[in-house]
C-alpha cells in the first residue's frame, strides 16, 4: 500500500482508508486509527489532527472491529502465517465496529473493513504517545 503524509496526499485523497493520530480520552493518551469519513466526537478533522481532511471531496469510511482489538482476539502467529484472506474475513465481527479505534497501542491487531468491502488486519508495530509522533503498521488487506 501507499504511505501518505500531509505534504504528499494531494491528489490521492480517495485512496486513503487508514489514518493515525493520538489524542486524550478518559485522561489517557490513546494512539488511534481512524478514517477520513469518521465524524464522531473524536473526529479526525480536529484542529490538532488533520483539519485539511474536511475539504476533501472523497472521505472514505473504514470500519474497525474494536471489540476484537480490545480483547486481543487475533493471534499473532496466525497473523504472521496468513497467506490468503480467510483470516482477514473471519477476524472481522461487524457487531462492534466504528470508524475510530482507540488504544491502538503497539502489539494490537485490528480487524477492519474498507468502504469498498475489503477486509484487512492492521498490526500496530509502533505507536507514539505524542501529537507529533508516528504509527507504524503491518497491514494485510484483500486484493
């Protein structure tokens, strides 16, 4: 997949499914995965995050299975051994999903489904606890 920053995303907005940032929730700093189409109270377009997304003509909506992530339901060994999409599809449980996945700390494996119906898993390799930090992900997604 492609990696975009604030400075190189222009012209590729319709290709963005995952966006990372950190914010404080319940008094705790939370590395967070979100999507451009999320409009909840912790919106990605906040002034200290990515306000420029507000002007995008296409804002894709990715749904994260936060229940599976919160409860560590995806096994790291199975993630590393996955060679087709069976684990990606089976891991996503649509009962507890959102366009926002809080507490995306290093080690978490987060099932998701993109707006165009592709299933995926995002393994968080690194997540800073600072607004100017970064997240590193290992992403597996259906072709």
